[in-house]
């Protein structure tokens, strides 16, 4: 572990070292994270599943979705309610509905993704939903695992109200991300977006660090605009993309119902994670999807460029490149976050 002593960025490193940050090797970040997750009551195997995603999130450049999320896990009311084993409650050859047993979504969605892979291998198509669970982290993490098996994927995640619809004075939608994944000859390509103007994990990190939110993002508990992240945690955030983002978020909340979100508490505004997976082989003669996808990417990147543009990137390309660099350079974490984790 190395500690930054000044604000200069060592030549060639992707992330800047600051006086209030610590640079960790990947193995160090995993060890700190797994110890902290086990301290709040999870098994060693579940801690491995949770922290594997968090470290990958940091490698891909999503600091708020890394180790700081353990602090949110520790303060989550659901963690105090007890957990039961994940189980399948309804199943067909091409589908499964899973009761998450109040386990965190990092774990339940990991098992749901692998259930979808199992079914897609058998019959070429799968629909898997999981409910009675909560926050799952970054959708692309699960989608990439499925895409590596050669499948096309859509994954949606509805959750509890945190997004304020246009014209409303209180939240009624989750941050509701959607992720699409495609295999190519060069590896997985994913497109992962949240339908909130600011992801909830970022709001929580801003509140923990005492940093203000950007203008036009947050609303307090009375529906009044605010830049105070702590006040926003009691209210909500605006949807991304105005009415278009609101419409997409509305649709994802509806797909959560298909994943069983209303079963446990009879509430339509709750967590529901859905995976739709298809093997291109059942659609295309010769199963040349990977080849065609690579051709598609090459043609996109070969387009004429505007002045001053060095390259045209495709979705997930930036994250994949940065992952490879940080595997060597390590990840930079706020010192306050590390101290808080060790104090759990």
C-alpha cells in the first residue's frame, strides 16, 4: 500500500494521488473489502462475490461503486432484518423466478445471472427474475459474465423510490438502470446506464464526504431543489434526460413487476431484477453474431472524425481499457473511506 504525500500525479498513472487518498494494489483492496463485508455479517463466500464486483467497479473507473458502497451496506436497514437462503419459487425450462431471501443484490443477482446462463445453455433462451432483495451494484458486471458465454443480454433493475418524476414533489421511481450486452470477437461490449440524473451511490458518497451536488440534481424531502447531498438523501433526484429518461425509468419499474418486485410487500415500487438472455445461434444461420458485431464496431470506429477528435469509442471501451491499466497501477481510494471501513 502506498500513501500519497503530495498533489502531483506520478508520470503516466491514470489516477491522481492526493493528500487525502491512498493507492491500493488490487489484492489489498480485496482484503480490506472482504474483511469489512464479513464484519457486517456476510459469509466469506458472499464477501468474495460482493467485493469482486466492487473492485472491478473501481478498476473500470466507478469510484463511488467501489469500497465506499460497503459503508452504505452497513447502514442499510434491510441488513438488520435477517436473511434466508436464495431459492427458486417458480421455474420452467426457459425461466426462473427467485426469492432472494433479503440477501443483498450483489449476491442474488450473481446467482440469478448464473441461473440464466444455465438455462440459455440448455435451450438458447432464458428469462430470470429475482425479488426480496436490494441494491445490486453495477449491472454491467453481471451482464459481462453472461456475454462471455456468447449470449446477448438485457438486464434491468427496479428499486425503491429515489427519483422524482417531472412535476412531482416526492420520489416515485428507482434509479432504475438498464444494461445491454453483446459478444464480439474482441470480447464483451456492454451499454449500462442509470435512468436517474445522478446515481444514488454518488449521492451517498457526496453526503459522506460533505461535498455539494451539481446544480439541478437534488430535491429535499419537501420537493424543493437543493445541492445538499444529505438533504437529497431524504428526498430524491431528477430523472436523466427529462421526459425521455422518465419514460424509460417508468418502463423499467414495470419490468421489475415481472421480476416479482411486488410479491413480498405488495408494493409496486420496490426492487426487482430481471435478466433476458438469448443465444444468437437460435436466431442466425451460421451463428456469426460475434463476427458481425466486430464488423459493426470496426465500421463505427472508422467513421470520419470531427476536428480535434482522436478516436470514436464504442460503449464500455473506456472502462475496459482503464481496467487493464488499474490492474497494474492499483486503485485510488479516499483515506476517510478506508478509515471508516476499518472502524466498522
